[in-house]
């Protein structure tokens, strides 16, 4: 193993894990911003972000060192929270799609007769 490989593999935070954490924090923050408009919708989006943050966090070696998790346990937890984030996202899309009516725009036209 070369020195470059050992330096990269011994990092406590991987690039992908860090990106997932950052995206999760952005989604979580966006969900919190939406809470005043819609508590349920904002909370749902915040839960998606929190799941992404936890998925990325458990993908790091830091989490394994901090909580004494093996690589297999970290992988399982990361995958579980990633799947949870995906399921919450699908549920959000389905609920929002179902909340829109499929009918067209209704217009009311009032007929005013000539008075006869």
C-alpha cells in the first residue's frame, strides 16, 4: 500500500459522507424554514434532512471511533437511514401529488338576460 492510499483511507470523514451530511443539513434547514407555512410539510422535509445527516454521519470512520461501531454496523446504519430518507421522500411526493385535484380549472360564467 502506498503512502497516498493509507492517508486517504485513514481519514475520519469521507468526501461522500461529508457531502451527504451537508446536503442533509441544507434540506433540514429548508424544512425548518417551511414550518411556519406548513407544520406537517416542513416537519416532513426536516425529517428527510435529518435522516440524510444521520446516514452521512454513520458512513464516517469518526462515528465508528466515537461510538465503538464496527465497519459493518456503520454500513448498516448508514444504509438504514439512507433508505429511511428515500422512503420519506417518496411519501412526501405521493402525499403532495394526491393533494392536487386532477380536475381542470372551473370557471363560473354568469348569464345576464336582456330582462324580457
